């Protein structure tokens, strides 16, 4: 991409050692690093000369077949793309139906994206899905591969929040190892005039379960014939993809050479017409964006199908942007946001990169210096929350969350720590509050955020911390959930050691915003011990409450829950540290899914440290399954959490033998939307 050299640093790792000559296509060798599966990546047809770097596999897309791909079960996303709606914006400047946001994110280098998470919490656990309309799984390099398919955890998390995910096709400049023959191979026509590799890209997206492709052709030296072939290729991919999304990057012009336009004009409009959207290069200006929008509308396309590139890789929220040209405050938005590398909030963390520190920085990028999107900061960084209306997928029951962000320093189940290992897996991420954090209080505002020191379930919980001089209402979810007399809302919550007592009330709004909440005591204690709904001071463990909301809201059943939150009061004053570990809404009693099908160890390898790496697979369970969880049975009846996935295969990197046992049993359970677990299907690994 044409802007500054920083955007090359990660993408082009290893490219300098790639020779210019191209070797004949060959099957990729088996990975040298063991059984660990990674996200798939390919060259169009021919491979570079020489040998790949450590851990890199050179493969040709033209030879790929899903039935031959041993890693496809680990890379196949399972969560369908959720429908979502736009609630009334949190503030008076954010707008629905205008500017949207695409984000190009590099979660790792091209060859180093684990298929199902890894044993570290140091990961870009994106959670601000409410503002996104498209996520591009960014990567590709001349030394690894040019075509990158997204891994399953990212797709599953995005789909749960209604966000489509695109893979990347990157044809790099010659200065970074690009070869024009790769562009020609991509758009090669068969005898019937079709495009074989377009068919392969469609097949890859369907087999892996993601939503389309971001096409970035930056290798110079082409001619008008190549430009015409590329335009036809894009149109073929979109037409035959039947629902796949195609985003074109403003690099190659219809002349066939690379000429960044920084606007939509006659030199790149043929590609825009062939694709769904176009990412406009970063050198745009006010006049060019306005002209681009008008040209799009003359072609009967929306101006918001143009993503205006904003490079935040180097400076994050200190990036200088002409916001009034893109999202003017006194008129309609001109185009949409095209964020390049918002994972800056993670990679630029000073010192130790802890999950809590990352989320605080990520909130600032998306919400702004103000911690409350209902009161956006007027400073130079115009965060998405100040201009773009958030979205929600809370329309269907049951709904549950444990405020699990998709990474953590341990794993908890019903308040018990069942693993001490750090982890990340975005497919296990919950649907999280879209507005971070709207607080209504006449007193001092408490701090609200995700915390990783304790959890009810997963790796994190919601912590509210501060001195409460007045009641504080924390808005959590915009919703359109049916309310009947059978509707029940459940909470799991606690106070931390040192906290004052706190009165907890569920906040329910039945009308669109500005929300007028009805407050219902979350009573969990015997009558006469403390006032209704008051948790005692000092941190005495987790408490659960089940509120029959439909019965409590007399005469209001048959309506719709529009928002959910909590109101907290400190009756006796003092500092409060209160955690919300779980929130669920249901209309029927929980019912466990069926047991998973037969579990098998499909491959294993014992390491030098005495642990075993295993690949496991099992049959689908019956019923509504959110994901599957794996536990190691311990001698004496205990268990250890090993991991989870939304699919039907899982890689265990290091199974630890306990007390010299001759065999270790692994249990696989299906888990539904309310986190009700099935009976276990088991397999035994013999040492």
C-alpha cells in the first residue's frame, strides 16, 4: 500500500531473501514444527525459487483441494453470520445509515496464525465489533504466501457479532519481492474464458466459512490487457461467488499498471463497479472524497461503499486525519472509514502487554479519550463512537454472556479456576457490551472495564470500581429481546475483598432510547439479613440471582426488552469493587445439548518434556451448540480445562501426564448458549 514504510515491516518479513526466479509448482512439505495447525496461505500457482524460511510452507492454490487438506477441520469456522440492528445512537453526533467501518488487521505474520488460539493472553482480542461492518484478515508476503485465509476463531467471533470477514489476496510491489507472473497466474483464463483461480478462491471461502476477499494488486509493470483481465476476474469472482463480498484496493489502475488514485475516478472505477466496495488509498483529500461520493452515486452505488484509508499503524489515536472531510459534523458523512492496522493498541503497549492494559487502550481508540460514548470527547481524535452508530445482535433468546473477551490468564467455571494457563481463542469470546462505557450518575463516575483477576466463567469479568456517592446506572446491552411472563434474567456477581456493601438492581428498558429504565432488585440473600438486593462487604464469593422479569413487570409482557444494565448503590458509602460475572436472559429452562459423537485421536506426538501433542476430532452433538469444551480427567476425580472450539476438531499442544498415570482421559462436552454442558464423550491417550 502506498503511504509510508511502516506498513511493510510485518507484512514483508522474510521477503528480502526470496530470489526472483520462479520454480515449478510443487506440493508443500509437511510442517517441521509438529502438529500445530495454522491458518492457510498460498501462492496463486508457481512458487519462489530456493527454500522457505523456518516454519513456512510454500503451497500453490491451484493444487489445493479441500478433501486433501488435513488442517481444514481446524480452520473451518462454524458460527453463522448473525443479523443485527442499529439502536438509537448513544450520542447526538453518531449517525446510523451513513459512514461504516472496515478494519485491516494483522493478527500475526502470514505463516504464524494458529488455527485455534494459543497458550498466551498476549493477543489482539478485538471486541469493538459493534462499530465494524467488515474485518479484513490482513497478511500476505512474497516470502510466505500471497493469499491468506482467516483462521476460525476470528471468523466465529466476528460472525457472532454480525461482522463479515474477508481473506486477503496481496500481490506485492517488486521492491518487496512481488513478481508480475503471480498477477498473471491469478487472472489466467481457461479455454472457456473463465478464471480457474477465482473458482479456487470461492471454494476456499466456502470450505473455511468466511465471507469474501480483499484484493490488493500492487505489482507494477502491467498493461491494458492485464488491467482488463483483472477487472473481469473481479467481476467473475463476485458474480460466481453468489454472496461473497469483494473489496478492491485502490492500487492497480485499469491501464494495468499500479497508480494509486486516492479517490474514485475513471482510472479505478471499473474495479469498483466489479466489486462490492473499494478501499481508497490514504492520500485522499476533501475535494477528492466529495467527487468520489458523487461518482459512486451516479453509478447508483452508495458513497459509503468507499472506505477512506486511515493508517493508524504508527500513531494510533495521534494520527492526523481531516475528519471534517470524511465525517463532517454539520452535514452527511462523505464516505466510510478504512482503518489500517488498529491492532496498534496492542502492539504499541509499553512494558508488559497485559489484557487489562490492552482493553483500556483499545477502548480509547474506538470510544475516544472520554470513557463514555454518550459524552464523546471533542478533541483531535474523532473516535468511531463519536460519528458511527453502534449495532447489536441481541434479538433472539436465549442470550448469555460471562464477559469473556477471548483471552485470559486462566480459565474459570462457576467461579472456580480450572486452568492456570494463559490462553487466547476468539471463538470463545462472548457477545460483549457495544457501548463502553455509558454510566448515568449524579455523583462521581466509577471506573468500568474488563478484569482478569477473577471470573465466573471464561477468563474475565466486568469490574465496577469507585466510591459511590450516588447511585450509578451502567448501560450494558442494546437489545430487541421478546418479553413474556416466562422471561427470566440471571446474574452471577460478587464484591471483592475490601469492597463496601452494594445494592444491585437490574435495569430494564422497554422503550427505545433515551432509555427509561425500570429497576428490579437482584435479591440473592435471605430476607432480614440485609436489604433486598444488597451484597455484603468484604468479598464472600459469587452469588447468583434469577429474576422473573416477565412476572415482575406486571402487565408489560408481550413487549420487547430494548436495553439491559445494572444500577449500583453503596448504602453505607465507601469504596466499591463489584464484579458481574454472568448475565443471561431466557424464556425456557436450560436444556443440555446431546453428547458429542465419537472422539478420536487423529495424530499424536510426544515431546521431549514428556508432554503429548494431540489432534482430536469428534462428531457433532445434537441440539443447539455454541461450542465444545475439552477437559483432562485427573487422578482422584478432578479435571483440568484444556480448551474449546466452535468446530469439531481441536489441537492440544501439551497434554501433561499426572502422577505417572498410564493413560489420560480427555472429555469433550457440547455447550449451549446458556453454557449448559452435555454429557461427555471421551477418548483415552496411553502414555
